[in-house]
C-alpha cells in the first residue's frame, strides 16, 4: 500500500514539475532567440528526473538534515549574464587565478543542445552586460541523437574535468525525454571545450556529477535521488583518482563515513533529506555543502569533517529572491567566484507553477558572508 501511495505521489510530482519547467523556462526563452524549445525540454527533464527513482533506497543513514536558523549577511545579488541563452544555476571552475569558467544548460544555436560555456574576461563581467562569449561546453562525440547538459566542474591539480548528463528525445518517456547516462569530460584549453571521456553511470543511479570536490588526491563525485517521497532528496558519494576518472571500474562508492566499496550497488546515503549537494572547501579548511530542498525557497549550508561527512545540521543560509508562488532551484556554491572579503558565492534559479515574466528564470548570483555560528 505504501509503495502504491508513493508511486501515485511521484506521478503527481512529475506532472507538477513538468508544469513548473514549462512556465518558468518557456517564457524566459522569448528574450534569448533560438533554442527555446530545447531549453524548456531540458528544464522539464531535470524536474521530471526528481521523481523517477523514489522509494528505491533505504533511509538508515544518520546524516539527516535538521534545520537551524542563523543570521547571515547577504550582499547584493545579480543576474548572471542577462540575456544569454543559459538555464539552470550553473557550475564554475577557475582556469587560472582570476579567470573563472561557467557552464550552464542551454543552446548555442537553434538546432544543437550541447550546453553553454562562458569564460568571462574579468570577475565582474558575469554581473554586467550580456556576454558574447557563449560557446559549446561539450562536443557531442557519442551520438548525434544525444544532447548534453553540463554538471559539476572540478580542477584536479591543473586538470579540469566536467561531469555531464546525456539524454535524447523519446516520446515513450515522461515529457518525451530519456536519460542515456552520466559521464565525465576533460577540458581542452586549445579548443576551449570539454571532450567526453565516456559515460560512467546509467540513468537509474543517483545523478552522480551534480557535485564534485577534489581533496588533493581524489575527486569526490556527489549524486542524489529521491527517498521516501518526491520531496526528499538523499545524496551519495563516489571517489576516483584523476588519472582514471574516465574508467567506470575505478570508482569507489561510500558505504559509510570514510568507508568505500567498488560495488555501486553497496552505496549508502551520506546525507538524507537534503537537495543536490554542492561541495567546496573554505579558506579556513572547513568543507561546506550547499543545497536547496525540492520546491523550497531557502538555500541551506552544512559543514563537514570530510568529503563524505560527518555533517553538521543544516543551517538556513539565505532566502532566494522569489515572489509569490515562486521557489528556487540550484544553490550551487562557486569557488571560482569567491572574493577575499566574502564567505561564499551561490547561484540559483527561480521557478514557479505559474507563468513567469521574461527574465525571472535567469540564473542569479549571491555573495553571502558566513556567520560565526556556523560550525
């Protein structure tokens, strides 16, 4: 009975997520030219996936996220590259000191959906005039039928890698989209794009690649999926050496704090009742993870003693600049955009079940000073 109720709730959730994606993205694309259809399909795909894997994993992990309110200092936010054909909250990495690179969902033309890559000329440009430097983020070498959405970016001792999701149109699937897998690519500085090294995970696994962190030895990759309901996200972790990052058999999966198995089926959640995790290290050595829970309007932060925990309670970091009936998605922390006098920089995107005005779905960036109360 419980499983039937859960499946029914997920079906309703998928319908709502699809309506959200259509209303928040299709309207916004009117101001950016070609690729609008691809952008709303991409947004619908992202929301639909939230409900595809519910009730699939046990909930015994102790890393539940109780919420604690804290006083934070939120500096002025801005739209990221206003008018550029991008969607989602985006991910970033530093190609060199003072030279960030950002990757978003989007289209570089009306017929191809390969993600959008932007390399600002300076640290202030991402909050100013529309950029003319939008280029393909990933070269699609796998199949002409597959589209690619960029995920987390990570710098491993000078080698930059980008995780991605591969998908194709399929009328037999919810919202006409079928995920074909998730993989990783290596950044080529000569071509200013990522060359896919291959798919690592099938679509039924957690969305590994939504977050990534390099500890100086290994790359930790984070992925989440629904728990007991479509509104409860539980997150997992895998790790790999940079030299074998394109080899699916080289990954180890967290089964407990600082314990790993090479069996992906043995993976256990490192955090429950959260959202897609974005992990980074602060200048004082603390690890933090930021996230937004499904259909929420608050970005939360947790500190961690290691890449797989244990984690602190979840602290409310800031409320997204949302209007009536809107919520936010993303909550991605941007190490490459952190200024010396600011705690962290976080991006998010507004969404709604109702029709949104043009520009309301554009990604936004917020600088936040972390409070002293944060452990």
